[in-house]
C-alpha cells in the first residue's frame, strides 16, 4: 500500500502539490437506511462497518477500482447518531485509510436546540429542531443567542452550551481516528450559501446573517482544533453552485481556519467556469475540491478548463448504474446527474484520475517492484512496445534505436536498454525470449514475466531503475525524459503525456501500486496474443479454465472470442468454484457481492466463511488464497 499522508500539514501539502489536471476519485456512503430501495432496510440490523461502504463497493463492481477518497457522515437520524453506529462508521474510515484511501467526513448536524442527538427532515412537529428549518434559524435573535459565549458569567448562553454539547458528540470519534493515525478531511456546515438547512444562509441573507455563519464555522474550528487539540483534521469549507459566485466570499470564515475550499455541483451536471474562477481567487493557493457531485466531472470536458480541482466526491446513489433504483433511493429522478457504467469507467480509467492506493505520503520506500512495473505501464495506456520502451529509455536512448541492438550488454554504469538483453539472460531470470522481440512486438509473450525478467537482469548488471531515475534529478526530469523518448514512433504510445510519465516515476519510487494483471473482480486490458482460454487459465487456474471462459463470455455480452482487440477492456468475474486471491482493500462482503450479486451477498459471506474455516473476515491479507464456493 502507498504511504498516505500522516499529518494535517502533509495532506494539505500533498493536495497543493498534485500536478495540474490530476484529481482524486471519491465516493460518499450515506446513511445505511437510505442505501437501499424504500422498504428494504431492516431496522433491526446491528451497527456494522460494512454498511458504510456499499457505494464504494459499487464503484469497484463497475470499474474494478476503489476510489482514492472514501466519504461518510456523522448524520442526524436515529439510530445512526448512536455511538455504536458512528463507531462502526469510524472503523470503516480506518479500514479505508489502511487500504490506501483518504477519508472525508460530513455532518448533517441536528440543530443545537433539539433535546437529543437525532431529528428528522420533514414538515411535522416542531420545525425549529429539524435539519431543514427555515423559521427559528432564520431569526437574528437565535444566532445572537447561539454565539453568546459570555452569558451566564462567562459560561455562555443555554443555546451556546447546547451547541458545544452537540459538537462534543464527535470528540471520541475524532480521537479514535487520531489514535489510528488517520488524517480526516472534515466538511462541517456544507453548502452554507444555500437555504435548505438550519445552518445555511440562503441567497437573500444580509451581511449580519452571513457574519453569523462565519462565526459558526470559526467556533467549530476552535472547539476541535484548539480546545481539543485535534491536529488530524483538515478543515474543508464548502459552498454549492447556487446564487452569485462573485459574492460567496462574504460567507468565508477566514484563511486561518480553512485548509481546503470545496464546491458542490447540483444546479448543473458539471462544474462551471465562473464558480471555478471565483473560488480559485478566494482560495489564494489553497487546494480546491468538488465536495459533492452527481455526475462525475468530465476529464475531457470541464476538467480541461478547470485543472485545479484536487478531488471529487460522488454522492452515494448517483454512481448506481440502475437509474430507477437510484431515483427511488433519492426520492426523485436523478436525471442528467446520473452516471452510465461506461462513463464511470472512462472517468476512473483516465490517466489523471487517482484511485485507492495511489495516494502517497512524504517518505515512500524506494523499490524496483520487479514483479509488476511492466503491468503498471501497460494498464496506464502503454502497449507492450511502449512498456518495453520505458524500461529501455532510462539511460537516455530510445529503446528501439537500431544502434542499441548492436550492443551485447549495457554500458558500465548505464541503466541498460532492455533491447540489449539476450534471450539466454532473459531465460535465466524467467523470461521467454530476447527483450528485442518484445520491442518489435514480433512475438506474443506473458508481459508480466518478461518485464520481471528484464528488470531483474538489469538489476543484476548494477542498474536499478530507481537509482537511474534519481540520477535524472527527480520526477520532473524523468517525466521530460520519458516524454522525449516516447515521441519516437517505435514506442507507439496510445497517448504521449508527461503526466503519465510522472506517475511512472512515482510508482517506481514506491508511491503508486499497480493493478494486478488478471484478477477476478477487476477489469483486464486485452494484450496482443491473448485468448479467452489463456486469460481464464491465468485468472482461475487450468482446472477452471473452461468454466472461466464461459463466465467471462457471460460477463461481457457481445464479446467475440475469435476477435479480441489489444486495448479492449473486459470484465473478469469472480468464479464460484474457483480459488480467489485476496487483493488490498477486499472484504468478504464485496467479494460476495461481485461473485453472487448484491441480492445474495449476505448468504455469500456465510458460504465463503464456511468454505474457509479459520478465516478472519476482519483481517484479510492481500495474497491470501480463499475458496469461493458455489451457492
């Protein structure tokens, strides 16, 4: 797993330093009862961390990837305001962090004047204690009372003390995150420029009412950061694309209490340039983010003219490919905010989109990663020729230059062009042919084994890829270096982009793990020479190859097994009856969901546990092989 930022300062710096156009993928997981169509939630369910990841798992079911940012909510409704449910949510946050994702928390907060932790969002009863109150919480006298910390001989007004008690509900949970080393992006009082919530100002608010909202945020910051000393919170201030972006700065609580400025996109299905420009000016160099979106931001559209967004957070059910189900959960037609599966894949597979495991900390451990570097390159858009060229270009020469093939061995001290590696040496390290044959694409090879052999051979000659990259004076030089070489026709890249080269460098220096080559439950990119039979053999083993071919055909309607196209992305299902190798971030629940479908997930978990005596569902180890039984 990549090393995540471990302090508030590190995370802020990481976001600020992300290359232009790079954006972290994110997925929100809302209250468990609203995760399923109406009437299907069992209110007798006990608190469990698994209920705070279904939409994250949905992303994985669609793309084979996990988002780089996991999100959830302290919430306002019973039973989810109880410490058992909030504690389960926090445990899921810790698990997501351990798997390589950042953590984002929101709080639809029960009004301070409510007698208990929970409230509702409806028009019955006392509206002043409802999330969406627009009466009591629109009165200046209410806010003056709330902010009166000097009343009662310095003890504060009753409403002020009730507000502190409400904030105090989150203290043990932030402490748990701090003890676990988790830095959290915290987004309190979101969409503060709208009027749907008790805390929101609305577009008709005057300067005094806007001041009250500034102070609300500042009081909250002071309570957690100063009174309780939580230095693991990154403070996110948030507005929606509602009203005039030119005046939103009048709600800003101050640069001293804000680390990230985020923007929710609901009035349109893509972020707008005028909001981007206004918030960029207001941020003054602070990171910008898309705090909530329905439709994912388009990397070939809005993100081209708005390259500074550092992450996006898709709101729960909007990632659902079943639009009717998503609309039922949302209690309204999600319309053009929806995400078709192919569009979701296009966003997640884009070279600028970062996923779980690709978020780095400040001090990665360098490694040559011999086993997987070639696969990483291929799955980032490189052909076999391009991947060979990467490994061959480090010494400053094009991997395909004819003169390179005249040299029998690398020059002393050089990185070693892979085309110089003879077949006999390749075989010594597990390869199947001379490296030059990969470069010319004249043979179909298992690229993983071949690239592993190349790297091991060159390392044995004293040429570490990491060392050579460091000698190039870091990632920028390496990126420029790759870009120059990739422009030569022999490399045949699908896209010449220094930003991908930057990611290659980060991977080689230990920051960015690759996807495995053929893993059930993940997408796979067809390589030259592939057949469904050899894909199934690699994914499921020789004894399950025939069943695997059938499963792959069923999972990819319309696929022509006799006309597989290099670069074609297919789904590799989890095959009941075949072994499965645990991947980082897996849970039994998501494995069962992919293997048996969401409707059979709970039964699937039980079956997997029975088929694997002694398995600890809370301590799955990457690389652990388990049996997936037939239900």
